[in-house]
C-alpha cells in the first residue's frame, strides 16, 4: 500500500520567504508527527497531531513555525520569514494512533535550503 | 541521563563480522524504546519497538535487548552484509509524554566488502 509521502522533495528558497511543506500520511493513521533533521543529528521532534488537533507542539522552535492538519489527514508545516538556520531535512511520520508502542512510518523527507 | 544518546557515532565493520552498538536513555518514566534503520536516500524504517525490561527482539540477523532499569539498549548485527550499511537510530518518548519521541544522533554503520 501507499506509504507516507512528502512534497516537495527539495525546496530552495531565499531568506525571508514563506514556505509550506506537505505531508500525506498512511490512510487510516490518526497520529502524525513532524521532525527536523540537521546534518549529523538525529531527527528533532517538532509537533505531533492526534486527528486534527496538535497534541504537542512544544518542539516548534519559535512562532515562525506553524503546522495544521484541518481534516485529520494531510498536514502542512508552514515556515514564515525563513532563515538560513532553518535549512534541514523535514521528516513526517504517521502511526496508527498515538502511543509509545506504535511504530512510526516515515516519509522520504523534504530537504529545505534557505539561501 | 537526560537525553537519548548513542555510541559509537560511526562504525566500520568487515563483511561477515558481527557488531553491536548502544543506546542510552532516561530510565525514569520509561515508556518504550524504538530502533530505526535509515539507509541513504530512503526513509527511516522501524526495526523494533520494545517496552518490557529484559525484552529481546530479533529480525533476521538483527536483534536488540532492553534494560529499562539502567537505561540502555543494545542492537546486534550478526554476520554483517553490505546491505546493513545505514544509520541506526534509537528513540524514546521523553519529557513526560508518551508520544513525544526523542531520537539519538544515530550510529552510522559502514560494512567493508
């Protein structure tokens, strides 16, 4: 079956611009997670959703970052006034539901480069 | 231990040799320990989710053990093959939330033919 998909796969933008990154989870998965991965580091938690609501957004670095999941399926991570430090691979994952023992299924990531 | 830590950072192993590496995690308020394999240009793939102290899981030539009291897990690969080359990540829920997953920095494994 279809896995988690993310678009675009690569995004190059200029400092100060606005970007949107999209995640399409596995059908039927109610939990959705966003991570950011910088070179040489493991994925860094940003936010997770259970259904339509953001259950924990404590990992968002500042108020330039925002994520939505209006219908409980597709999610969009929005970054305003991008900075060079935002350059990273943004990973999305979904799981059947929220819970520590559920495997997360990852998408291929979006590589964001801010010039 | 406040964070999820992995060692070594990188490892080079001869094809056919066995190897292992370590994940350390906060032992208080333990929920679960996840292992993932991340091959270059692919998505991270779940290997194991472990929840019970003393648990041991196996998938082919790869196995993992868990000690929740002292806060560590070992991943073992028996008879390494070139296709085992990848970054191995461990992760554990942290910060009092069962679903806020904190990842280690990974162990980058390279298998020499």
